[in-house]
């Protein structure tokens, strides 16, 4: 300033005339060093998703959905599964806007939307045709991709008009029946995918199911075909399809009820495998049907002409499933028995017998799952309430000694088990359980014999005994706390029986 010269001022570049491609940062450690970074121009999110420069005029989810649609055909099942879940959530909330363009008329946009939904529906059908993946969850097999794609299809069908829904149903019906698949035999995975699609179609478009005669008759045909299928998963989906619309189905097609019930009872006769998870779905549908008065009237009328179709013949077929290895099946049979017991028909309780009560008491004494044990107690209470005291005493008099003897069996300790007397336990058929087998002392055998291998192979043909640890009193396997819980529940059941016992025949017969 002293010599009159002006102080130099730093000139910043004008952003409008010069693009700032670089960022210069001084380093505090060394004033002679700087770091220069290149700054790339910002990228539009629409361009990043593959959208064109006209992206602002299309559906905002256009780019994302196109990527997920391509992933529906990916060889990796995880990718297909994730794509189906993503598409399901998008179309569940925003399916009405798919394919629409800004600036087009409402009529044109409606056509674009319908075409977009049809295209995605056909891709779902292609997944049903091609997918063969199955996974295991708990005690049953599931098909996560086909299930998720069926849910996606249900989300799409909500926005379709009735004629298009009917066309989709006919496609799914072809997958189920496979009558025109001449080049190859029946494929159960394809049938399973078709039934899943029909299940969600019936659930979300009940209006079309009830209004269109072709759809109603076609669903009945597919359900009966699925119940007769050899695959367990197909049977389960077929039974679950009619549960939410059972009342409407009966009111519209009363002539098909008897055929459906006969098919359900016949399928129960064939479901003797311990791994048949569809048994629970079949029983849930049976319970739903028999909770409707029209069905009970039909069964009562048929029983008057054919004793084989009466309650006292049909319902005991459910007893073998009381101790099924799958907990969902045990829950389903208890719910079904409570439904049958709650009927007000004259012959609705004809199946109640000494065998039924004794099996329910054993169910309480042996069951380790609390939910099933509590439901068994509720069924036991209903059984007692449904009988007059005199009839109850006459029916259960001879079973008091064996059941109370089982209850009063002491609980052992670790490494010192006390077995329940097997001759006091009955099978679902009513026969007494075979005496408990005590393994003899080991006897040395000559080398080269394969007796142990033969015994092991023979044991594999026997069904799994769910109650084996409880009958053996295996404290280390079952646990002392669980033993006490089951005995307390059985003691509660015996107390309810004592409260309902006729006063004139007290005291109870002496327990030897």
C-alpha cells in the first residue's frame, strides 16, 4: 500500500463459464503438497436405472421393475425368489400405474396398463412351468419361488378386469390338469404351481369365482384332481384353496358337496405316511365343511341310506392322526373333532365312545407341545359335557382303572427310568399296545454274522413312535419338568371327570 500498488485479490472462476472438474486440497502436513481429485458430473437416478432421457414421463418404477422382471428367469433360485418378492411389493401398492405415460389419455393409459399386467402375468405362468425348486421348512416341504410368484400373480389380478381374470384361470387350469401335455408325462411341480395360482385367484377375486360359472366349475374340477394327486404338496394346496370360500361353494354347487366329501375321506385313508403334511389341510377343509348346517343335513340324510357314511364310521378314521409326528396335523385333527362334537344334529355325537375318550386322555398324558395339550384338554371337557352323567359312567367305567393307573405311575430319575405299563395303553384301533420290549443282555456272537444289520434294516419299516420316550419314562430325553406338566394336565382331566361323575355311584371304583 505504501508504494501505491493495489493488493492482489484472488479471482474465483465463474461457475457459469468454467466447469469445476477438479478439487484442489492443500495438505496441512506439507505446505508444498496438494491433492487434486477429479469430480465426475452427477448422474440422474433414472439414467442409473437404465431409463431414457424421457424418464420423467413414464411410470417411476419402470426401470426397477424391468430389472426385476429379467431376474425372474435367473438360474439362481435366490435371485428368482428376491425378484418375485420385490415385484410383489411394488405391484401390491402401485400396480394401477404400471405402463402409464404422462400426456396420454385415460383410455390409452388403461390399455397400456392392461397390456403391462398381461405381460407380467404370462411371465408368472412361465415360472410355474419351469421352476423345479423345493426347500424344507420345519416338518414340511415348501416351494418358495412358486409361492412368491403366486402371491405376485394375486397382486396383479386385483387390477385386472373380469374377462382377463377368466383367461388367466384357463391358463392355470391347463397347468393343473395337463391334459394337453402330450410330449411328457404329468409334472407335479407344474401342477403345484397352477394350484397355487388358482388358490390366490380365488382369494383375491372372489367376485369372479362366484359370478363366472366356468370358473366355479373349473375350480371344483381342479381341486378334486389335486386331492387325488399322488404328490403331498399338491393335495395340501388343493384342500387349502376351498377353505376361505367353502360356504359360497356349498350354496352355489350343493350337488358337488358329496363328491368332495367322499374324496376328502378317501384321501385320509391314503395319508398314512408320517411325513404327509397335507393331512392337516385336508382336515381343516373337512372341519370347515362340517361346520355348515347344510352339510350336516346332507350327511345325516345319506347315513340313513348308507351306514358306511355315518359319523360313527367316518370320524374314527381320524383317530390314527391324533399322534401324528407333524404337530400341525395333530392340531388339525383336534380342531376337527371339536367341530364335529359341536354339531347339534341328533347323530352328531354318535362317534363318542369309550375308545375316543381313552385316546384323548392318552393324548393329554403323552403330548409334549403345550398348545396341543391345552387343545386336548378343551376337547376332553367338551366330551364330558356332551354326555349325560349316567351315560358317561356306563361308557367309561371299565377304563377308569387303566387310565388312572397310567396317571399314578411314578416319575423316575436320570439313569433310572420308570416305564408306563404298555398293556394299559390302547392303539387308535382300540387294541392294547404290545408289552414293552426289554432288551436282553448282550450275547457274544461269532464274527461274520450280520444279525445287527438285519435288525436295523427291519426296524426302518416300522412307523416312528412319537410317544416312545414318554412311555419309556426317559427323563434325560423328555425332561422332568415336561413329565410333571403332562401329569398335571392329566390330573386336571381326571378331576373334571370326577366332577361330572354321577353322585349315586360315588366313590370311584377302587384303583388296584
